[in-house]
C-alpha cells in the first residue's frame, strides 16, 4: 500500500476517510502502520495536493532542483559520486523535464510532489493504486 508515514508527516491521515473504518468501528491497528486507504484515492490526493500548494513556497529563480551540500553525501552501492540523493534529484529533474514537454511523469512519494510543486505549482495529480505511484501532468497554457 501507500507510504502512510508521509501522510502522517504532512498531516493528511484521517481515519474517518478510510474505507476500513466502517460504522465508526476503527481498524484494530489505528496507528501510523495502519493500512490507510481512502474511499476515493484521486479525490483524497487532490485535497492533499491543494493543501500542499498552500504551504509550499515556489522557487522562481531556478528551473531545476539542485543540491548544494554534497560533502556529507554517502556513496550509494559503492559507486563513487552517486548517492541516494543524486537519484532523488535526478528523478525530480526528469519529472520537471517531462512535465514541461507535456508528457506524463510518474513519482512515488509526496516528497517528490512537494519538490515538483516548488517549480510547477499547476500540476495535476492522479493516484494509480495498482502501481502505487502518482501520475503528474501539466495543463497546456493557452
């Protein structure tokens, strides 16, 4: 299922919108490790995205994500110069490129979406339950 830790961190988990909460009887776990699943994923994610738009500051001077603190980076899988953060930054930058070329981009966490929102606040997001990913599109400007 979806990474509920991010939903908790951003304050988006509400047991009343979970499909496992029936007749005001909560699931047995009712914690951060629960199998939270809203009734309508796309409606729920759009509400989350609208709330993130209000709290995320846009970056207008840059066109892509850049990291400046590379000295504390730990190498990833023994590859010198490639870190887990390098892959994260490349995923966000590839997503921005795809969106700006009017293609659909797929990301896997709300953190990715928050970073994309900093550069492209008008994105549309849908959630694909089967692949557990978000499909991002950017509406064409007139």
